[in-house]
C-alpha cells in the first residue's frame, strides 16, 4: 500500500532540526548544510515533501544504490521522526486498492490524463479503521499516489481576477475540474482555463487542456528537433554509431576525453 501525506496548510513549522536523524541523512549523502543550500530544509521542517527530486545514495553494505527521489519527514509508530524516501515509479499503481478504495475506469483515466481523480472518496486509516473523506492525485515527479483530507482543501475567493461564487467553490471542494472564463494573466491579457485542486500540490492548479495543446506542442518540438541534424563530432571527440544514435534521440551519452572551452575534461553530454 502506498503512503499518503497529510500536510499542514500553514507556514508554521511542524518539526525541529534537532528531531531529524542526521546520521541517516548523512548516509543518504545529505547533510544539513547541503539541504539548506538547496533550499530543501525549510519545506521539510514545515511537513512538506521536497518540491524537487533530490539525488540520494543508499549504502546497502555490499552495494551502493543511487537514485532520485522526493523526501519528507514523518513520525513512525514510536513517535520518532524518520525520513521518507518517495522514489520514482514507472507509473501510478492503480490496479490495487488504495487505503480501501478500488479505482474504477473513470478514476484511472482521470488520474492518468490530468493527475487528479476528480471526486471525493472515503479512505480507511489502516491503523484506526477511521473513514476519511479525501481527494487523490498523482505526484507528477514520482508517480506516487497522494491523498489529502477534504479538511485540508482551501479554495481561494478569487482566481486571476475572477471572484468565485459558492457553486464554483463547491465544485473545487469536491475535487472536480472547473472551467473559468475571463481570467487576467500577468501580462494583462484575458484567458480561460480549467482549474482543479491537486492533492499533492495542495492548491488549485491550471490544467490547460493537457491532452490536446500539450501534445500538439510536444509534436511540434519533436519535429523541430528532428529537423536539426545532431553533430557527429562534439568538442573534439568523434562519436561512434551507438553514441551518435543516442545523441540524436535526445538521450544522455557518456564519453571520455571531451574538451570544453576551458580545456577541461568532461564526461556527459546531452542533446
């Protein structure tokens, strides 16, 4: 069963630095100074997941595993604060029950297409048996399923210059998408878009027709990339056939002996 995260909706700190097991953090390759430099310690102490993927190293004794993940702090059964590692999944796990909820086909389609399930469902706390009305979204960085209690849903009175009426607010409270007309962008232009509350981000997000416009933009970008011939020689190093094909496909290629403008050796290139 995948975990859910309940996060306070205030700017108050939920944890203190001294509550963190810094020995475990150091074993992950993350010190207090490094987290502060990456601006990641503050959201952790507030009870949030890191807003970006963090490179971590897991020393298993006989092997070392390196991975990108989001991190959060959570209390364990003994009340101690532990580090939760939210690793990247290939896709959301929608074929098994999620805290007692079985996804129907509409649920699956919505989560895969928009990242939000689009309705409130009752989830069951496995420890207490408590029924919790919640909405469900997909963490788009890791593909982890995230649930948020409806008590934590806060709908703004106004979005981009459009004041929401009670019916519109109720629609968003129920996790449903809402089309809003006549919003004003930062550039002062009027636009319309579909908005929806996201359980992972914990705010109302813009969907912007992800299935249509985004795909069109991706196709256009792909055509532009295909029309540009990738160089066979890169910084004084001629690529072999395998490296060249990966380079053209936009994959990362690792080679030795590259010469940059400052005549330093580098090892990785991407197109």
